[in-house]
C-alpha cells in the first residue's frame, strides 16, 4: 500500500469498490460516479506481486509484457465517500490479500458500509429496462434496500471480487452490499452501460445524492444502436431464440422480442464442440474454469451443465483455495 495524501473525514464515509466483470456494469457505474463527484486519489495498492500475465501484447510485430493493473483509492469529502477501483480481477489467495488491504483502509476510516456493483445475466432484450437486484452480507440491510424498488437477488453466486468482498467484510463486521443490474446474456462480454445507468439511479435513491447522468445516458443510446444490430443478427440466425413479448396477435406498442433460454439442441454444433473442449481444458487446469463458465452463461446452458461443471471441483474432495468454481449469474 502506498499513501500519497493524508485524508480526513468529518463523519463515517461510505466506500465503493469496483472491478471489471460481465458487461463491465460495476466498473462503469462506480468510475462514472467517482469522476462526476470529483474524487481525488490518495492511495494505491502495488499490484506487481499479484499480477501474473498469461499473454503478451504485440503491436506492429513488437512484443511486450502488459502493463501492471492499477488499483487506486479516491476520496471526496462531501458527501464523504471512498472509491476503490482496479483494472483487473485477481483470483486465489492474491485476490483475498487485495480484499483484506481494501478492508484495512475501510477500518482506518471507520467505514461502516461498502457497496460493489455487478451484472446479472438474463434472457432479455437490450430494449428491456435493467432490473436492479441486491445481495447483502447482513440480513438487516434487506428491508432498507427493498424500499428503493430493489429486488433481493435470487439463488446464485456473485463471481470474483465484486462478490467475495461481501463475505470477507462480514468477518470484520462491516456491512456490504452488491447492487446488480440485469443484462442480456448475449451482452455478457460487451460493455453494457444501460445497466450501469440503472445502478447509479439506484444509488442516487438509496444515498440521497445527485449525479449528472447525462453523459452516461448518451453513451447508452450509442451502445444501444450496436446492440440492436447484434440482436437482429441473433434473430436472423437463431429465430428460435426469440419469443414475442406481446400477444400472439401482435402488439403495436411492442416491436421487439425477448431473448429466451436456449436448449441443448438449439445451440449451434460448433458451440457445443467448443464447450466440450473447454471441459477437457478445465479438467486439467481448474484455473480456466471462468472461460468455461462464461461460455455456458453466454448460451444460457449453465443449468444444463451445472452438475458436470461442479463435479470437476468435487473430484477427490481436494478443492484448493486457488480455484474459483461456479461463478453463478452475477459478476
């Protein structure tokens, strides 16, 4: 940890933490809020000991190692807030170490509540509004969030540090909550600012703050144009993956369909072959499980393969802390 500015707060600040994930929903929302509130940097975590590159960057034939990810703390005094953002998810024991360093900062400044944000993939159209859900590490928080039209997250898991922080914070008696926005399953590997916008509107309501959301709303309109083209391609090649949201006779007010979950038989053969290859890879190297899970989520096949996926981690009853099994729908 390197601190380059002493910071004091009059009260107990709220902390936000964000990492990249599905749709980049959390990192887009929290980075946007930090920027609009004028937060200033005051400390950083040196990621050099934790980052192990698995590829090189090549440009014009010249190869070089990727840059070390950033992991920076920012602050704003009014309202009293601390923001932590990292440009990379680090798994295993190193990820736990990073979260503990974040919580050390929270304890130092008497933070009593931490928020993360993530995506919840759904069979939906990009035209649909994102539903906001939440998962909290303290049952006493649930009644307060439902007052703001937030649904408790149903059964599932939240992958990576956006979720893991909640469990570790509970061990230090720090309340933590992950706010999730629904995104179309086909957009899991794309940036989806529409859900980020819904998350920020929720934070405005919950915290009684005001954020200028005009720039993000403009980005949503631009991205929607690209998503519309992608969805049209899905309709063209996989019409069985679309079901009408309106009546069978048609609905003049509803000109789009809703992406529904695909069955095994409806998925293209080359995708099924790719999934089988990924199962083979993960059987030999469980650190690659996220790649397999992302592919299953992309085609809404996780439920079909769930037992087979989890069996990889049950073999010999030797699950190692470095491994990261099922990541669920949230990330």
